[in-house]
């Protein structure tokens, strides 16, 4: 079982865990999934699509990019809707598959178990060797192993820090920080090292406390899980009463669990899965692999620990989705449909036309009626645009007072203009008028406003 160092036990300090190195089919699957996710994580900020990195969350400049699509502050409602979809997905995922997200997909678990922990196993050995190394006096071996391990931890934390900042400030800005004099990017340079030490502290010291104490997601399990949710669980009906194998005694009255405690020894959060669902369990499935290995050796069926729901353990009911899960799925699908339709209708240029304040209409000497407007054009792309601003009604005429003919990339242009109509084309005091933005002969944006006159 994962244990603390003796001095920590006596002083009531932090309990440091020494999980045994896991192995098995599920662990191998987790490794390959981790490799793919790590590749995506490290590559996304540096891969370009339509001139933009794949994913960017630049809160400082209020610019967000997802798969080459730029979202501006005017698209905040889309960003909020996307966050709602993410929350609904996690809730739906948890209701159906428990905390599998934490053990298989969460970056904290992937880095801790598939990067830092494996480096630790490589340098210091398995759990017993690590405990022995920590307990021994400082000598050449201990200094070398500890120094080498923490050097690699710091180097990887530095790499993670750079990638993390690439998502926040952009890979181009990160490249400038790395290649230009430090004096020109002092804040950026300091930020890299601040995040480096944060990541180093998390993965070298804080570790599983992130999952068991800091992360709020684990504490939501009690609300989200129900008796139909699939979780990593111990089949107590089959396993109890547990007892160690004794060849000289009759074993027929005992359950399949031989109380070897391997499921506890491999647990990265130090829990005993046989005590039921616990907040600290991240569904990493290490205990399933460990238990299956023992069951094979003693000639018993596998999956004494497996993916089960409480209904199966208590009454052997087969797994099926509950009404709650279907409800969450329906809501998630509806929100995704709304989000997709808004993305489809989203224009590259957002146009807003408002009547000039304090004005109504002007009757000109030639008999025409004019209204004064202000317009703002926002370019949501990363390309400059030369545009033409016109009325959708060919009988109307626009007289520009102040105008920019170039719409800068990720920028805006402001227009002040008169819309002039012939009296014979006016039928009512207040009417709708439409304007078009034309780029390269194609209408890319339209907007409507009102026109006042004396019919």
C-alpha cells in the first residue's frame, strides 16, 4: 500500500505516495491515447491554418482562434456558448462514464502519470526502490539520481510553460521572446519562468493533491453520478469475503479477492478501491490491470475490479442509460445544433449602421430626402479588405463624408454618410433600408436600419 515517510507520519505532515509501476492492457491503451493527446497539445500552437495557429486563447488582446476561425470580442456570445457546450459535455460524459475523463484525458494526469512518473520510475526505480532511496543518507548515488530527476522535471516544466504561453500570447510572440533580446520582452521572459516553477511545483511536489483537493471536478461526482453511471468499481458481491490463499484450508467459502493489496499499491492517489466510490478515485484503471493479473495467476475470472455501475454490483442489472443521461444528451445536442447554426451564419465582416444622434432627416434643394448615418465595419479575418459600401436599393444614393476604403485585418473602419432618396420612392414616414459590403464583387455582409422622411 502507498505509504508516507515515517517522519511525515509522526509530524502529521504531507503523506507522500509511492505508487507501484502499473502495467497491463488498459495501461498500454492509456499510453497510446496519451501520446496522441500530447502530440496534439504540443503541435496545435505551432501549426498554421489560414494564416492562424490552430488554437489560441489570447485573453490579453481578446482574440480567440479555433481551427483557423477567428473569434473577436463581438463573438463573445459564441465563446460563451462553446464553454457551455464543454461543460454540458463533461457533465454528460460523467453521468455516463464516471470520472474517466480524469484518468485518461486530463492534462494533469497525462503529464503526471505518463511523463513525470515514468521518468521517476526510469531513474529511481519502482515504489520500493524509491522509498529506499528516500530513506537512505545523502550519498553520491542519491545526489546524482535526485539531481538528474529534478533537472529533467525542470526542463520539461520549462517546455510545458513555453507551450502554455504559446496558447495565450501566440506562437509568433513566443518566438520573438525566445530570439530577441531579453530587455525587449522582460515581462514575457519573467512569465515563462513563473509558469515553469508553477508546473515544476505541481508535478514534483503537489502531484495527486491537484486531483484530490484542488480540482473542483472531483467534488462534483456526488452530484453528477448515479447508480447507472459506469465507474471503476470493486465487485464486492463476487470478491467478499476476502481472504489470503492458504493451500491447507478450504477456500470454497471465500470470495475471489485474496487481499493482495496490489490494487492499492498501484493507485496514484493512494485509495483502496474495495472501500467503494471515493472522491479521490480518478478512474485511471491501474487497479483493474493489477487485479486482472492476479486473477489470471490464481485461475479466477478477470474484472473483479472493472467498469461497473452500482445497479450491477447490487442486483446484477445490465448496464443501460438512465433518464438523466438521455436528458443531458438531448440538451447537449440541441445546444450544439444552435452553436453550429450560429457559426454557419457568422459573417467575416460585422457591420453596424446607426442614425447620427440628434438628426431626423434633411430635405435638400433638389427635393431629395437625406438621412445621416454612422457605420462601423469590423473585420474578423486576418486579411486586409478593400471594400465597397452601397445600398441594396439601386435607386438610392450614398454620399460619403468620412470613409476608409480599406478594412484592416482584425481591425475596424468607420464611415459617416448620407443616404439620399427620391421623394417618389418614399411611401411612409419610417421605412427599412438595407446596406451591403462588397469585397471582390461579392456581398460579404448586410445590415438594416431605418430611414425617416416626409412621405
